[in-house]
């Protein structure tokens, strides 16, 4: 017995199946690329949050330090003496390294917090200083330049 097929029977040709597989493959590859981008963005966001938090903590420590150790002689506290650079690594007493969890370390840290303190001349009966803090990611990867935070504030003390 022989089967005969009528011309109105539906089905997919080999070409239609191959085109559908090609479209599905392109879609899945695009989705995979978006997942890689999302993972990189999450890593960058985490690094930025950590850098911002560490810089803010250092800024708060400097704001909380007493302005003078001897108010009568107007001897400024060691924590607020002029110096440092937010652009130069090392800092000569104006920098601290931190690991990925935000714990201070002596070397090999993932973040370096640097600060700079400068006296601002004023004609008022007060002493004013500018405090600038910068936290940079010291790990070497493609987001190294972006992984940083900067803050600036001013402090004053009456001198009269």
C-alpha cells in the first residue's frame, strides 16, 4: 500500500528550521553577552560603593579629630597638620591601605585612601583648613580608573 500526500499538508522545510535555529542562536548569544556586561557592572558598582564608603569614613575621622591639641598656643592636632597629596601614592603619613572588606592593612591592599590638608588664608578671626580625601582602587583591571571616590570639606576654629 502506498501513501499519498496531498499538497495542502503543512510542515516545516529544512530551510525554515535552519533559519529558526539561526535566529535562536543569535538571540542566545546576545543574552550571554548581556550577562557578562551585567556581571562587570555589578563588580564596578561594588568597587565604587566600597571606595566611597572608605573615603567617607576617613573624612569623618578627620572632621572628628580635635582642631588644636593646645588651644591657647593654637597648636594644631597632628591629624590636621598641613600636608599630603590625593594624587601621589604612598602619602607620607597621609594614606592608608585597605583590603576588599575595608580592613586596614600594611601592604598589598585593594584600596588606598589618601588625604590632603591645607590651610586657607582668611582675614576673619578664625583658622580654616581644607580637607580633601580620595580613595582609589589599587587592583589592576579594566575598571581601575573608575574605581575611586573624592570628597572635600572645610573646618574652622576660632582664634580670638
